[in-house]
């Protein structure tokens, strides 16, 4: 039985935000051993309040990932996502965040709380914070201004030159390093480039472990630019930002959407300053990245990745990689 269990490919997924959760809903239906490593830089909204008042890592991105991977009835998933609309001190908080805060208090630390919540909600896979402590995210803008705080960076209105963490030498969890070392595949994105993806890669030992890993490394590019973070960015601009921060060519494959986005949907996003990420195909491939381009979007209330199609591409890449390794 142990030999059969090992045949489930081990995949490490890193990031944060809604895009990551959408993708994980598709991946959890595949025969994969998933570890999600989630950013702990959030300082806005409910997460920011709990982080500040209870001196705990921000629970929001973790809660989203736990909900995405949970094997529970839809009603229970909705309860975890429920956000109070009124009430002194309650308005704006999600119930899932409050449960994580309560479990942190009960168990004495955030990492144990996440593990216990994973067990209670029958999570398919392992969910780990990128570090056992909250980090403060800073951005140096092109004009030299320093902006402090994950929620403040997109509001600064300038072009980001680089981001950095405080503390600079934050320690990752041993379980996160072990998952990366044992992985068959490492998947970065989708998600906010500067405030969800890069904060994980700036945890020194995490990035070193990814670089030295023999796993296939895949970047899933965002469908739309993000106002205040990636205005007018192309696919290669996203890759360049990672290179500029890590100093290495990190990915084997890049997965991008090349499906047409209806004009009325583009107009809706344009009102908020977002537009489709342009696929500069020649620039991406000339840098040595292998490109997977497909129609990968769905539009309901918001534009999202098609979780089924995206996870099919990822699963096929991982299977092919493992068979080539023999």
C-alpha cells in the first residue's frame, strides 16, 4: 500500500488570494498529494484587525485555502466564508477568520490551529503558512518612496521597483521546506504578484529550497492586470519581476490564458483600471520558458480561471514530467 500511496504526485502550491483558492478547487479533484504554502503578509480588513489585536498571523488567505480544499458540505463552506455585515466589533469579520483566531488561542499557536482546522474540516492536503509569524511587507517605488503594509501598496499609485520583508530573515516552517524538497511539482500563482506571490518567494530558505529542487516548476500567470501592482504588465513582465527579486530563472513552464475576454467584461474591469495581461509569446519563449496557452477563463460575477481546465493542464504536465524522470 505504501508504494501505491507514493504514486500520487506531490505538488506544492504557493501564493495567496482568490486566484489560488479557485485553482485549488480544481486540483483537489485530481489524484495529487497537495501542500499549499500561503502568504502571511496580509494586513487589511478582518485579517488585519485580528493580526493587530491578537498578535497572530493574518488568517484570511489561509482560511480561503482551507475552505477550497475542505471536503465538506457546501453549506459548511458557506458558513466559513460568511462575513458579518453589522454588529459592533463583528462587522467585516468572516466567521472562518474568527474560528482560526479562537483555535490559535485554544492551541497556543497559529500553525497548530491551522493543522487542527484542517483535520476538523477534512482538508484534502496540507495547508501551511509560509512562516510561523506575521511579516510586514514593504515596497520601494520607482521614485524611491517606501510604502509599508500589504494593503497600502496597491493604493500608493506608483510603479513598484521591489518589495522586501520585515523581518528580512524570517524562518519558514520545517514542514514547508520538507514539502518542497519532496515535491514532484512546484506551482506558483495565480495571485497578486507583489503582495501574494513574491512575499513567499522572499522567505530566504523557501526560495533556496525551490531553486535546488528537481521538481517541475510552473508559473500560472494572472488573467488580468492588477491596479496599483501590475498596471500594463505583460506575461514576460510578471516573469521579470520574479527574476529581479530572486535573481534566477525559476520556472520550466508558464501557463497563460489566450482565450478572448468579451468586450463588455473588459469594459467592466477597465473601470477599475484592470485589463487583460498581454501574452508577448516571443519574449516569453526567447527567455527559455515553455509556454502552455489555452482558453482558461470563466466569467460569472468576476473573471476567474477555469479551475477544471487549468488543473487538467497542470496534472498532465506533472504526469509527463514524472514519466520522463522514469
